């Protein structure tokens, strides 16, 4: 392998010839082997995986993408698709062989069309999520997918990973937001499924094969996205709750009071806000006291005025009287709303200042969230003295980011060396509650072996059969999701 991680070790003359042909197809702006250009693209966002590649290919069109994949297929060159490189599970990082082509979609960033009357937008895979949101808003429409990396993640990667985020409760995962896809198949053929239909009962729904497939079945090049009316009013509150069980009762009250216009419902353990206030200078306490559990919620309405604000206030008044909520602050301006949501983002950054952390992205039935957290906290604190559970997340849809911070004074490397036993405990409890070990981040490299433990043999056999049918040479993002 070349020491800079870019020269790679290609197996034969046909592969070396294919690399030269790809360069010719793409032109000088469409490829790179420069170490400085490649370096940030060859490591995952958490720093767990470091790879190499024979070539960085940056096609400018679907036709160029197809030509690259076709040449790779002919020569037996593995292809690793990459969007904004924000994967949390190593999905977009090539292996260390230096014999894979890293296929960046960054130059395919055009909005092909917006149909406000049909509430659809057709975009290319390299469009940054925040840009998609802004283009929709300019047409008085909402694209509701929203997550922490939205300023850099790309819509193709969001689709390939079936991204979630803070609005799943009302609008669903990415899977629910896609009407049609354009995909380059492993052979280099182009499947144009860019349909703008909400009803199409003509056989298998092929787009669903590629949503959440993490680039293992083909390369998503464009998509038709669902749009929604742009909310005219948002009512936001940070609420301290009686205890962990109260979050489920408050969720039910909020859904009923809003007429199911509850778009977000985020649970924050007290330790998460403690860390944010301690380490993030611009994170200011919103409540007068510290509490073990708080909820950040938001109602969103389609009519201008104060209907949502009034509904939120009335609901909280009843929750106070019944002892479900013990303290709360309701945003009275857009700046106050932004400040509350900043706290939600700050807790993610703040954890890093306390040392190493072992992270989990799990989901359980909503009604089981308190049980999951209690059982996990008890099992882990009994397992390791001083361990600090750090749970937060989208309790409205059952998705908890159950992170674990190292004991104070522990050696980070020693703590991380015990990650497997920590995963065993957390994932075991998740499985016992009929949950999932990956709610929104995917499988990638990180959870590939875990998948084999928690999926049935039949499910894995069906997945492998699908993979071998669509990608018989095993060239599409090998080593991700499945081990074959």
C-alpha cells in the first residue's frame, strides 16, 4: 500500500487500465489521487476507521457515475459510494487495501425541479440536506428531515442510511420521505425510478431496496422527495418531569393536545445538560434548578397565530396540576426557541470533554423506553464502578442514543477496550425488549458482527440472497452491512 493511502495496490493490469479509463471519462476535475485531498475522506467521522483508495472519482452526472461503475464492474474494482462522509458506523470509509474506488457524489448537487403543487422536489444525491431544506422553504414548503449534520450531510447518504432525526415522530424516517429514486446498478445500468406518484401499485416497490442499503446494492444518484406545508407557527418548551415514567404520559398528553401536530419530543437526562452547561460557553441554563429528566418538545401548526402556543400552555398547565411536569419554560420568541434547540445540540458536543464514550443508537417500543433506560443504567453501573450513562434522544419514536461516558480519571484506551462487553449488555437488553440495535445510523462496519447476533438466520439469508442477486460480484461497498 502506498504510504499516503492513495496509490493503492491493484491486483492486475485490467484494474490499472480501468483506473486510467475512469480518469479519461471524468476529466481532470473529476478525480484525484492527491494525499491532501484524500486524507479527510479516508477516515470516518468518529475516527474509528482509516482506509485507502486507488482513486477518488467525482462524477458530475448520472451518466458519468454509470461509466465509472461500469468500468469498475468490468475490471473487478470495488466501489465505495460517499456523500458528506458523516456516517456514524463507517459506511462510507474504504478498507485499507488501497484497491477500492472511492465514489464521491459531491459534484452531483443540482436541484432538478420543484413542483409545489405536487409537494415534491427532485434532487441529485450530492445536495446538502440544509440546502434542500432551504430550497423547499423558498417555495413555502417543508422538507422535514432534520439532524445535527444537516449542514454537511448529503441527501444521497441520508437515503442510503435511512436517516432519522428530530422530526420522525410526525413525518417519519427518510424512507417515508422518498417517492422515487434514480440508481446506478452494479452493472453500470441506470434505473430511472424518479416517479412523483403517491400511489403506484405496479409490482415490487424497488426503491425500498435501496433506501437503507448503505450503498451495498447500487449508487443512488437522484431522488424525488416529499414536501409538506411549511409550518406557520411553532411552540417549543423545555419541561422538567416528575420521573422517567412521566415522559410517556407527557408524550400522550402532547399528542392529544396538539391534534398530533407534535413534531419533536426529545428526552434529556440531567447529566447531559450538566455537561453542556459545564463545557459549552454559549449553553445557558433554561430552568432555575437542575432535574434528573427533562423533555424538549415542539408543536408545529399550519395556521398563523397562537393556536399551538395556546395548546401547549394549556397542556402544560394540566400536566403541572397532575404532577407530571414540575418545571417548564416556553419559548416566547424565535431566539428563545433557537436557544432551547441549541441545548439539544450542545449535549452531543459536551460529552467529548469528559473523556471517551461508548455510543449506542437503539430503539425500543415507545412504551418500553423507561424500562430500557432503567435496566441499562442498573446493569452497567453494577458492571463497572463509576461508569456514567448518558441517555438522550427521540423518545417520541422510541429511539434513544444511549451513550456511556468513562469513569472520572479512567484511561480512555482502557475504557474503550471494554466496548464489546458494554455493547453486549445494552444490545442484549434492547433485544429482550424487542428493539433494534440500530435505529437511524445504520450498520456499516461498526455493527456488522452485531447484526449476525440479533438477526435471525432466515433474515440474514434473505439479505445475502438479495445482495448476491443484485451485486453478484460483491463490488458494491464490500464489508458493509453483510460479511459477504
